C-alpha cells in the first residue's frame, strides 16, 4: 500500500504572512453590494499575483457584507460596515510572490477612497533552529495597541514617532560583525524610506560583560537611528526617532529577520 509522506517545508523565518488592511471613507453603495464587492476582491487577489481557487460572499441585514476569496496561497477576507463607510480586509499567504501593495491599489480605486492603509502585518508559524516555535500569549490590552499607527499619528497630530525594538536571541555572528551592523542601518533606512545623513558610526565598547558589544548611530534627515547589540544575551536594542512617519511594524519585522532573532518586543511613542 502506498503512503503519502508528510514533508516539512524548508526552514524559513515563517510559514506565512498575515496582513491587516483598514479601509476608511469607502463608497457606501459599493461596500454594501456583494455583486460589486466580490469582483473587486477577486481583482485584488489577481492583481497581487495570487492564484484564485474560489470565493463566497454573504449579505447581512440591514446592511453589511462578508466574504472570502480562497487562493492557492491561503485566503483574503472582508467585512464591511456601510453605515461607517468602513471595510476590514485580511490577507493571509504562505507564498513569497504576493504583492499586497497591488491588492491595496485595487481596493483604493474600486472603493473610491485613498484611505486604505496597512494597519499590521504578522509572521505566522515562526520557524526556529529546532522547528516550529510556539507563539507567546499576549493580553487583550496588548492586542488593542496593535492598530494603525499611521491613523493614530494623524489623529493626534503628532510631531514625531519613536519606536523601541528589542530583538531576542539574534544570530551571534551577525551582531558581532561591524560591516553587517553597518549594512543593517543602510538597509533599514531604505526599508522605512528615510534619507541617511552621513555615514553609519559603529563602535565596539563596554567594559561590563553584560552590555559589551557594538553600538550604532545613523543620522537621518528627519532625526536618528541608534542601537546596541549585547554580546552576552545576543539581543539587539534599536531606537528609531523621526518627525516623518514610518510603520513601526515594518521596522520591527525587518530587524528581527535581518538578525535572525527569535522574537521581539515593540514600544511606540508618539512625540508632540
């Protein structure tokens, strides 16, 4: 008798990516009509490079639509609140070929709004050196904090944004290499679209073994990137302050992936 063997996927940083997309000020008539929403979601999936397998949509009374587009890479879902001109979209993919920005372009165009924003992205199924890692439980209060920082930034008329990221259990050889640390600063600035001012300064110091390691400073046109890499713990501690907005989650995820960290903690402060 033949048996189908279960083959583990190649070791990667994660098995999938989960995007949270917020759509504000949408056309009420469009987002209350499943006959309009379904082809829009199918177009968004196709435009992102996904392989569509099927779809199902449902209308609620007195208003609102929910739907799912099944793709070979996983799924896209939507639920709408026409009375608030708001739609919540989630996309989960297990491939590397999906361009979520192109999906969002379709939503902006078809929903008749520029306020389609990426409110969060999560790596799902984190792979470590010894296989799949268990996620850390967080409280509902922490979940509430993970929302659109761009919207908070705009609503509170903030002057600047400060992100502090602690990445745990980094690859030792990466945080101990001066050129790698410098390259991180350059690529981070490119990732969050910050213009560097001057060269990256990296210094190895610290008499206390607990804190010894490289420290970096990179001036940017809108303020400063700084960090310290602790040899004893193999943790990276990065601060980015800017009076130009950037997505904190982008900075945190990039840093963890760059240094091969196990997980991270993130604190965000809006400066006024």
